[in-house]
C-alpha cells in the first residue's frame, strides 16, 4: 500500500515483528491454522515472502512506544517513532541477527488445528450355509430331515475317501455315485441330528 500511495519502487522490502508466533506462522508450510489466524496468514503470504519477515526485540520496536504510557513530551522527543530503530540506518550486516529465532512451530500451539483421525470398521454381512438352512425351514422336523441328509452325505464321502486311501484308488465323486451309496434316513439317525444342529 505504501509503495502504491507514495509511488516508490523499493529494491528490497522487509517486515519486522516482535512476535515470534508470527514469524513461525509465516514460515510454516505444513500445519493448518484456525480460521481467524489462517485468513490473516494467507493475506500476509499473498503480499510478501516469508524470507522478508524478521524479528525485532521489544526494546527496539518503535510500535511499543505508543503503548508504553509515554507522556506527550517524551513521545515528541522520541526520534525512534518517526525514524525507526537505529539499526535500520546501518548496513544490513549490522542488523540484529536472526540465528537464535526458532521458526519451528510447536504441536501444542493453540492456533494449530489438531488432526483428527477417524477410523471405521466395515462389517460385511456374510450369509453362512448353516444360517441359510436355519432360516429356510419353519419346523424343527423339516430342519432335522435336511440336516440329517447332509450329515449322511458327509459321512458317506468321508467313508469313501478313507476306503480309497486304504485301497490306493482315487475315483471322481459324482452326484449319482453319492446317491447310490447314501443309506436311508432312519429314526435312529434322526435322534443324533438335533445335537448336530445345536452344535
């Protein structure tokens, strides 16, 4: 704004602040800030480069002269208010060193937005064969018959595989071959089915 209004072109522009927080906020490229600070940091970044920002200690800061309760006489005699700190009239090499000023932002800074991690567990609904059977039949008698036939088929396949291993043969098991060897479902066999259903 000063360059525009005064029609002055400067080779170099520096911005001085006695707030180390401002220095850290301007230098930061990773953290996100709360809206109030974030908006102001964006304005600063649009009009300047972070390398232009420098720290000035409170004793050398002319901005503090107006807030320290100086009397009018002392304020008028204060050259620093209009001319700036003495070091600005010296070569840049004699300006206050910036080496001791930390530009690292603390994770505990109240203006930094906390990153919230949200974890979700997706439960995939699986329909198991046993559940299908239990939901399909409305009476225990029908259910026992169906499970009884499954158990007979299972036993038959197990017996057949055992026999094949003992004899050293390995025939393909087909639906027809299973049907021929499944014995009838007797009342005696049905009595053990209820235990199998409960298991």
